[in-house]
C-alpha cells in the first residue's frame, strides 16, 4: 500500500509543526486514518499515541515512517511529488502520483519553423516541431503569430505581404486540451517582451474573444471590403452569442476612427462572420486596441 497523497500532505504539514513543538495531535480525519492504516500495514506500533479521537505525532514516529519509505524506495516526507513530471517523480522513488503530476505536455507547444530538410523525410514547406516553451529564446523572434485552427496552422506561412515587416516571426498553434497549457505559458512570457502578438483565427465572436484573452495585439483578417462581401451568417453560431456582450463593450471603448470598429460592427450588428479556412490569401493586420 502506497502512502496516499492526502496522507503524505498531512504528514508534511505535521513535520513543519514539529519544528516548533515536540508533539502534534491531529483529530481522526480521513488522512489521519489513512496514516493509521498505513502504519498498521507496515508494523509501525502507534502504542499510546492513538485513541478513538486523535493521533499524536512526534519526531520518533515520523522517523519510523521515513525509514519504511526509504526501505520501499519511496520519496521521504517533505519531498512533494505534486507538479513533478513522471520522470522527476521516478528520481524520488518508485511511487508515481498521476493525479498531481505535471502533464507531459504542460510546457509543450507546436511551432512552425522554416523548412529544415531531414534525411529520410520528404521535404515540406514548413517544419512542425513539438518544443518546450522554456527552450525558446524569445529575443530571436520579432513577432508571435498565434494560429487558432490546427489545419490552418499546418498550412500557415508567414511569407505574406501582411507580415513582411517581421523578421523570423514565431508561428505557434493556439493549443487545445493537449497544448493549451503550454501556449498560455508562452503568451505570458511573450507579453513581457512588449512585442507584437498577432492572432490568426476565425472571424467570429469566440475567435476575437480568444484573441483578447490571449493578450494579442493584432488580428490577421481579410480587408474589410472583401470581408463585407464574403462574410456570412452561417459562420455566427448561436452558441457564441454569450460572448457578444464583452465584444460590444470593447467596441464601445474603441476610438471613432479605429479600424477594428468596422469589423466588430459587421460581426455584432450584421451578425456575419467567416471561418479562418475561408479567408483566402489576402489578409491584413488589424490592431485590437
């Protein structure tokens, strides 16, 4: 029987309290009963420390618990497994805590780089890599291009007129249940650089809201004249209506001559939008604020 994580957390708290006093008494809650059951299983005699209402902890008891943990090659008390990857947990012992471990993709993002030929692999226009956010040197990139849809991400090229002013832009997939956490870390770090963050995604209420939430500074959209002719009510799904209130407030706060006003008016007043895959090739950068 492994030491349950709630029992380990409780014991870690007791260990901190024992630094200030010789003994600590805890009422018989669930984690304490877990400790009692674990101690009985490993022949640790609780003797006079236990009664029906409480368990008294002292340095001797914690030392006995640590001896058993060490002999079983488990992490000692005070060494939390929470937030560690499985490989990092493995260095602490044979115990694995999947419920609190760091997800294998917690810091990973999908990035599109210029073509990098590899022996045995057919050449493609762009090279897609799964990378650790912490391994990216952000100072090497002039802008962050956040692509909302995965199919559009695989096809996206920054070699377009709208982006000609940016040298070596960092093209990254927005993420989903697999890569969303990694992108959130990247967006936070990028925001501190105060450089351009362009959102390339759907022209709909949710897409623009996602751009705002991610801290984007610009949207990559077709020219308003073209979009007015090609947007459709078919791309304004009813389930996105709850997001409109925030965009209406954003629209109201924009200066009268701001270029985004025409886009939000088309989206909110005429209830017309367009998915990213229908944009065509000619797009422009539109400031979000």
